[in-house]
C-alpha cells in the first residue's frame, strides 16, 4: 500500500511554513514530528502548518501536533494552523484542539498574528 503524503517547506522570514499534502496518519505523522523536532533544535520556533491539501488526520497525528506545540511554546515560539477544510475543522473542534491551536483562514492572517 502506498501512502500519499508529502511535506513541503518554505521560509517566510523567521517563520517556517509547512504544507501537508495527503493523509497524516500513524505511518507518516512521526515524519512530521521528527522534522519539527529537528527544526526546533536548529532554532526555528515559529511555524505555520498549511492543511489546505490535507485529506485525513488521525488521533496519533493530532497528539503529535499537540505535543510539538508544547515543545515549541516552551522554546518561545508557536504553531499556527491554516486552511483547515470543514471535515478537519470539525474534528479539531470535537476534541478541543481548536482551543489550543490558533486557526486561521489565510497565511497572511497567521503571519500577522506572530507580530
């Protein structure tokens, strides 16, 4: 079985924008966890995660995101989420992640929130 998943990164000043494409599940969520950990080790602490092309997220992936948010905040940074589709947004609301993550419609809004 092939997993349709990709992480695309780009820098926007001191903010790392990470675009997730495909499914964020138990097989691939650890890759995102490891990548964020490496970035934090190299002093990147502000993140925008773009979910525009995310089609599925499971509970393990949500737990990893919550854990990484705690690590990033302890380092003085933050993780903002953008472009959640209605399905993903509903899941985040049902389990209360919308109360710990700042969620924005656009990248511009997320960037402004860091200022």
